[in-house]
């Protein structure tokens, strides 16, 4: 889907102030990189009678290394618009 992205706000541990942003996506007119190759997420905590956790079919885990680190809001706005 063109213009799709994921933005993560990383905050400081002590003051909970914004430290930086993580961005996963393409240019404004490009689709978001495919996440189909990433492993599906699992439901935390709940397990079935065999002890297995349920797989969340429409959710994918994206490694932090796949995100682009952006230090300022202006960098993030440039990537979004």
C-alpha cells in the first residue's frame, strides 16, 4: 500500500521524554517494504491445552535493525511527507 509506514517513538527511561524515532517504510509515493518474509507474531501469555501459543496470522515481527533511526521530528516529517 503506497504511503504506508510504521513509526516507533523511543523515549528515555528516566524522564519518558522523546529520545528519537524509528521509521519503517518507503518514500511517500512508494509502497511499504514487504513484511511477508518476517515471522508471524504470537499472542503473549495465552497458551492452548498443549502449551503452544496462538499465532497472530495478520501480524509480523519486524526486527529493529530494519528500521531507520531518525533523531529529530523534522527528519521524520521529511520521511512522511
